[in-house]
C-alpha cells in the first residue's frame, strides 16, 4: 500500500513504473531491510536474476518515495550496472536508502 501511495505522490502512471510480484519479470527489487536480511530465498532470487536491490530501513512513505526516486533516477541516467554506491547521487545516500 505504501508503494502505491508513493507512486501516486510522485504523480507517476503505469507507463512509468510497473509493479510485479514475480522476480523474474522485475528490473529492480524494492525491499524492506529487515525482511531482506531474514529471507535467504529472496536474497538468492535477486542474486540469481542479477537485478539491483533498493532497500529501505523503514516502510514510511518518505523512505519508500526516496527509494523509488533513486531507482528511477538510475534508469533515467542510463546506468547499466547497479549496486555501486559511487554511482549514486549524494542526495540519495541518505540513511533511509541503501543500494546493494
């Protein structure tokens, strides 16, 4: 629900961002840090599919919105390789967001 609310707050539509529960269809993964650490199956899945993971420390609207902005910014900048902290803008290096 928070992700949908963040998408609405960013005034995005279905063409900008599509949600899926199927990791094989995903271009990126947005996850709550505490859930990701506890679930080795999710960790194995994103590693085997070689997709970037955007992790928020909390599920607050502010943190989820920041994570979505970072994800979209990376795609707009044409980055092909994800996961390097060096490629993330300083404003996106907030405590709320970590790119694995």
